[in-house]
């Protein structure tokens, strides 16, 4: 196992060993406190451009499921068509795995998809550094391999990651099923599509900057995605155009929450270290109902900048940040968390039912 050094932008270094593909990479170093779900997280397009640190100490012990594709074109067990995270960093990689649905090891999968994996790093200390300093850029340097100089100058915040991960053409699922839902693909997870199909609607998946305002549909769904929503000017302009023309239902998840808020006039800010976990407590505003949610985002809506026609729908119980918004009169609402989970708790899957009921 080749020696690897994780070098943070503030000069902090962590030593580890390689268990994945061996190539120098750079990205935003983030941490995820979930106890399981690495196949789903690695294939979540929202992790594009990031070095994903898992705080749970033992990783790889249940292997990786097969990358099979259903008749509808959606992967059976994964959240997209490939690994999107730039690398995975763990404390203790388990070379032996055991699970009824596993067909290969995490290491073999990473090597096949040419994604680095690092083990032996004190992820508790790394997480403390990120919590105190905030997320920062970092790079992996491999012993005996030359590290390209350009890796030192990559800036995660200056790249339109949504443009990189969004589909390039219109894709239809469940054609002829009845109600039509336009899904704006900012880096959509497969389980969002699964949850919509399961509820009997036709899904029309369009690129992030596609002008859908002149096509026939019954509802609009804004998907999750990576990076800074302020980069998605085109998507916001199309959304504002749609909102000015029609009261058709709109629902958003994660990035979709931020785009809906921006279209409504609110501003976005970057969280110090983001929310990436399965255990974020969220309260529905105006009630005592609190839900445990799955989350993966580094930016948040500034609720104080919402217009008079908008209200907060959910609030994070840990830090008070916004977790969803709703319009006062129109059927437009969203969540910052992931009601489709996968992986994570499914306590809030009712958000899809609420959306379908408005169509």
C-alpha cells in the first residue's frame, strides 16, 4: 500500500495509505458523519469535486453491490452512473467484506473507476480541523508519483459543478403514466427519480439550464446538485420565468431549495463545514414535529432575506439554519434535506406525497 499525504490548504498534513486508485487529486475536503451508505454517497453527484472524509471508523466491511441497470435506465443500487466524489478518506479500511448483496470490495470498485481511497488517517482529528477552520481545499500526494502543480490552484468555489454533472439531453421515465413532472437535473440522485416514478407520474428530466417554460407539464421538480447555487444563474432565470407565467406546483430538494429561494429573491451563504450526515434534526415550522433527516450540502438559504410572500417551512434544530421554504399562496415548497434519503432515514418521504397531491 503506497504512502499518501493529505495536504490541506492551510499546510496541515495527514499521513495515510492508499487502498484505491493511485493518482494525485485535489478538491474540497468535507466530512460525513453517517455510519453507513458509502456506495450511495460516492455515487451522489453532489459530492463532485470533493474529497469525502467518513467519520465512522470502519469502512468497506459490507463491500459494494452490483452496478446493475433496471429497464427504466436507472441503476438498481447506486445513485448515479458512476462515482462522483474525487476521493474517499477513512480511518480503517476493511479488506475483508461480507454482505448478501456484495459483489466486489470497495477497493476494487475504486480502482475500476479510478478514484483514490486513503486509509490510516486520523479522521477524528481531521474532522476537528475542518470544524474549527471550516471546509478547505486539499490534495492527495502519492509517494513516488509526481503531483501536478495545477492541483495547488484549483478553487472549488469557482467551478460550475452543476454544469459538469447535469444531463446533456432530455430523458423521459415512465412515459404515458399520466401527470407529467419536469425534473431539473442539477445532479439528481436516482432515488428522487425512483420516488417520483413510484407515485405514478411521468418524469421529464432536463438539463440544469433547459428552458422548459413552453412545454406541457403538470409540476416542476428541482433536484439536488453540487457546488455554489450562485453559479446557476441560467437555472434561476428560467425558474423565475416559469413562476411569473404559472402557478403550477414546484418542489425542490437541496440545491432545488436554494434555487427556489434565489428565484424568490433570497440570498445564499456558505456554511462553515456543511451538513453531511444521516442524523440532522429538522423541525417543521409552526408545529412540534421534528424529523431525523439525511443531508448533503455546503450552502444554505438566508431566511432573513426571503420576500414577504415566502415563509420558512423547516428549520435545522442544531444550528437554526434554513431547511426548507414555502410560498404563502402558491403550491411552491422545498426542503434542504433529502426526503428520498438513500442512504439514510426515510421519515420525510411524505414530501413527495405532498407534491403529488398538488398536481
